[in-house]
């Protein structure tokens, strides 16, 4: 997984309306868990969902019992956050997240890019 460098980001963002999104439980009996799908086509430069969750420092993240869904920022972003005095380097949508918590990460066939 990676993030899009600024030169690859669109100059104009389009948000996918929430009513077009649908959380669903895996059709294979649930072994793959929850997922998120769209009820229509998505433009290539669209924002599908925003990242929402509890924010943690490195120490708080290390103390978490379950880190399954916690996501850290890329090194360049962490360096900038440290320089600004911002200790929050991880986001966990497990208990305080929006539709993003249903997005599955597929390293074999990614179809979304996480933009910071």
C-alpha cells in the first residue's frame, strides 16, 4: 500500500454520495468479513470515503491489544507531524469510524488509493 504523491492528485475532488455506498457481509459465508461497494460507477478522481477513527500516538498504538485495523501514516507524513509537534501517528476505525472501516485492502488487486 502507498499514497499518491501530490502531483498525481486531482485538482478538483468529487465526493461519492453516501447513499451510493453499501456495506455488505462477504457472499462466501462471511469468511472475508465486511466490505464496501458502490451502487454505481465511480469517477477516477473521486473521493470514496474519508478516513475516520480514533487517533493514537506511537505509545498508545503500542499498548493496543488489537491493532488489526489501525493504520499508520507514511514516513514523510510522520516526519512532518513530528516537526509540527503532532504526536498522533495512527488512526483506528474499529470503534469510532465511518464507512471507511468497511473498505477491504487488497494488495493483489487494489482499486483505490489512500491519499494523505
